[in-house]
C-alpha cells in the first residue's frame, strides 16, 4: 500500500445553522399511497435538521447563504404545458440508435415508453407515481434502503416532497440490450424540483441506464434536490451514465449511493457542466465479496459556477475493487471542490482501491480544491490516491500557436487532450460527443 497522509472527512453535524427556512408546509406532503408513512417520517426529519453551514466539514467550501429558500415553490399539475418544451436533442439516444425505454419527467407530468419485448421479460421502467399504483410492493422494498432521509436536510426534503421520479427493476437473469433513458426537464423560474430515482438490477441481470437533468437558462433561481438509490445484486451488472446540464440559475443538491453485491459490477459515469451551484454526495458501497465499481467524472465550469462533489468508495467485503477518476477544467470566476474518501472496513482484505482527481485551471480567478482521503482498517490491501491542480503547459501551447493555430483553438486542443483519459473510459460515442461539445462551448467563452 502506498503511504499517503490520511485524511478523514467527517460527516458530523454541528448545531450552528442558517436561520432561514423554506416556505414548504406539511400540507404539501402527499398523505395517501404506499409511501405516505415514509414521506411523513422524512418530513419530520426535515424539520428536525438544520440547513448545513460552512462550519460542517463536508460543507466547508460551499456557501448556502444566498440559497433562495423562501421564493421557490412546487409546480402545479400540468405546469409543463405553459413552459418551454424539451429540446429534441435531449430526447435523442446517447448510447445507441434507439432507446429500449424512456421516461421524461416534466413539471407536473410525465411521458413514458418501454418496448413490449422488455415488458414481456418483466422489466419495470416507469415513473414513481405510476409505480406506486401498479407496483407498490416493489417500491416499498426499494425506497429508503440505500439512501436514508436522515442523511441530510436536502435528502429529507426530497424524501418528503418528491413530486416524481424513476423506478427501474431488471428481473433475475435478464439482459437488457438496448439502453434505457430518463430525462428530468426543469424549465421555469422560482420552482422547486424534487426527484427520486430507484434502481434494482437483480441477480445475474445487466442493463445500461442513462439519466440526464437539464433546463434552459433563466434569470431567476430554481431549486433541485434529488435522491438516487441503486442496488446491484449478486453477479449483476450496471452501466450508469449521469449527466447534469442544468441552467445557470439552478441550485442543485443530491444524495446518491450504489450498493454492489457479490461479484457485481458497476460502471458509473458522471458529467457535470451546468447549474449555478451543485453539492453532490456520491457513494459506492461494495458490500459483496468480489464486487467491483468504477467511477469516472467529467466537469467543466465557467462564469461563477460552483460544483462540489463529495465521493466515497466503501470497501465493506474482501476482494473488492474500486477505481475513481474525476477530471475538471475551470474558467472565469468558477470554483470546483472534490472531496474523496476510500474506506476499507475491518476484515475487507485484498481490497484494491484507487482514486484520482485532476484539475486544469484556465483563468487566474478560477479555483479548484482537491481533497483525497484514505481510512483503512484492514491489512493486506492496496489503496492509492492522488490529486493535482495546474495550468495549461506553455510549451505545447506555444508549439501549436507557432504552427498558425489560433489561441482559442490551441487551448481547446490541449483541453481535449487533458480530458482524453476520461473520454477513453466512456464506451458511448453519443456521451463523448456531448462532452466534446461542452468543451467547445466552454473554451469559446471568456
């Protein structure tokens, strides 16, 4: 095991808190349905917890004092009919010629499609409201099992008020050949979106699932808080692509966790290019012997964007493997924060854990904070971590310009080269093309 200074990121909460409160009330919590008890308990937890402050270690670099708590409200049923529609490009498949199924979450509504072949195989891919009615036992078995509302103020708020979400269940032994896609579309201003995604890939099953959160740019704030709960059973496999392309006015918070069983496999790809502020908790729990998980992250910020990613790789069983690589570029007055932890539980021998974060700062006013950490409570393991923050190298930049390549084009080529290790991890041409388009757009701005 490579010797590195150990950094333990505490999740301990402190009593000091922001005094502002949201305008949501208990009457807004759905009182009927199979999730009524879950939602009521989540609401009680929300009222008990305080808004996080910079005194807390996990939030020390993310300031919520300007969070629009009292202006945002829930969209009414059918609100999407009077708001900007989904751009056609966002509905196109990113991982194949067509979707096996698609769920589009809209303000106050949904649109659903699932191929008859997958329906015949027992695959469930639908919105949360429909699943509550048609598959109540499945929903109650999945919700609150991987992410608990007690994990934070925004997790509790989502648990209580989530207007909709996605439920995906792949039965034992079923291989879903065509990718499944969901889109959360959040147009409008002064709105609050709460989404809850539930995924269960049962024993021996496999699937590729792409989820995107997006909105147009607006001139007034919007709030999004979400929960993602994923369970990968023994010998099952999931490719999960998650894209965040919110508008520049969105305050975005999420708690996400994937549990991987014995000999299960996860390939988790993140892409973050939008929002005004994002605080994301992403955890990988390797709970079964031989479980493996790979987390690949891409982010590019400019203007005054603030993206804070808090990742955790938890090795809870022997012979588990995790591999995390996050790469980001920053322009303008933007800021990125990455806090990472590899945790090895007692008895989790033969663990192989790796994490790395690389940052490219493209302007003098941008800032990247990178904080890797290890907490190892078992012997006979191999865990390594690393983090870098740097600027464009002047020698290759000079070389390109000396060949007649304009400044912006030369910078773009070097940035693309910086991101190439992440692009090589992405097996989907459509996802790579989306990221490359973001690089073009971001490098073209000041």
